[in-house]
């Protein structure tokens, strides 16, 4: 059964304090791993898609990496505006179009 | 483009009432889906559609119906609301092509008393 687990559930950082969020997954034939950002009262907003182990993608202070078992979202020198819930999801070869989501990591960055 | 539009944004129902959550997209996406989001549970797929006239069940379909008469619209119906259906509901659409990211609406917050 396809499964996604994110850790930690919640993370508090000081502004400028770099850290990483983890997304562990089991899936039959990974077709894509997706990272989303969700602000309170809003829908998830797409950040990155990773397709194969070793792949990395960057956007501003965020960098996503992928191995065969997990993905990391690295946040470098975060700012208060990076505060949000970060969601990880996978699409397997047997689930055309379907995404399996993790529970999310809620990040709070204090000034 | 407005993207994915969901209405209403908030709704309170009594147990046993029925209602329809509306979802519309103006991006001509074939694939659309409905999720519910509950604390500690992540987003769970309720129903999805790969095109007009075609729908299928997701992970948690019980108590919900969908139809897809047009490419643009994908309404979700609660036939007889139960307190367990209190949740935030998100609609999403996906561009054509494999492994494309889903675009989400801003959700409907539903409370069943």
C-alpha cells in the first residue's frame, strides 16, 4: 500500500535558522513526488515535482531533494513569510493521477 | 484565468440535510478530484474524474456522490450529512500529461451539527 509520512509534525525556527523537513514514502513505481505549501485558510500551492532519486530542485530559500525512500525540503535562512504547512505527496505507477498525501509539517518562523 | 473556484467558502448544516459543494475550473483540465482535509489525517481523496462523463471512487467515497457533465464543473453532493463529514473540502484539477501537479481551490469549510 502506498504511504507517505512526514516529520516533524511541527517545527519552530528563528529567522535565519536553517533546517530540513522529511518526507518518507513507500510507493509502487514512483511517478512523481510533489511538495506543496499551504497557508491558513487556503488551498495547497504547488512548489516542486521530483521524479527520480538524486534529483534536486530549488526555489528561493527552498531546496527539495529525493532518494529512493525519502525526500527532504531544506529551508535556508528562513524568513517569517516562510511560515506555512508543507505537504508532501506521491503518485505511483498504479494510481493514474491519484496523489497520496502525508500529514504535513507546520513550520513557524519567528522574527 | 480564475483557476479552481469553490463555493461556498463556509457552510453549516444539520445532520440529515443534503447539499452540493461546487467546483469550477477555467483551465480546460480533464482530470479533477475532491479531497477532504482533517487534522492529523492529511488530504484524502474522495472521488475523481478523468473527463466529462467519467467518475471513480477514491479512498473515502462513502456518503458522497459526484457527476461530471462538463469539463469545467465537478460538484460534490452530500446526500444526508453526518457529523463525521465535518471537514475542509478541496477540489483540484490537473493539466494534461503525466505527472503534472494538481491545482487546488481554496476549499469549503463544512460543519455538520
